[in-house]
C-alpha cells in the first residue's frame, strides 16, 4: 500500500502542493510589500497542475516498469501452498 501511495499518489498531488506553497509565499510577499493585488486561490492553473501530476505519475510508473524487476529471460515460479504455508513466488535465472 505504501508503494502505491509513493508511486501514484505522491507524484499526482506534488504539483498542487508546490503551487500551494508558492501561492502562500506570493500572498505573504504581496501583503508584506503592501500590494493591493493578492494572487487568488480560485484562479489557479488547475488543469495544468493535474496534467503535470499525471505526466509525472506516468513517468515514474514507466521508469519503475522498465528499470526494475527480473530480467526478461528469467523463469517465474508461482506461489505454492506446502504444509499449510504459502511459499511466495520468485524469479529464477534461465540456465
């Protein structure tokens, strides 16, 4: 579950978190310098942020799929139930 949150959830919300932090900083700076115009929250680039999150999530999933795991020519052994205990599946290098 933690892996799915890190690989899917975190990259998807990261652009929104960065925008929120920037907006907070920009509002504080505008108030500190006495400007009348404060960046509004409801006028944010929401579609762009969502697109960036989806692109970042896709890039991480593609990198994970291509950069990790067993070699393509290895043999997969499925999980087996022996004496009431499940032995997990594993990859074995092809001989």
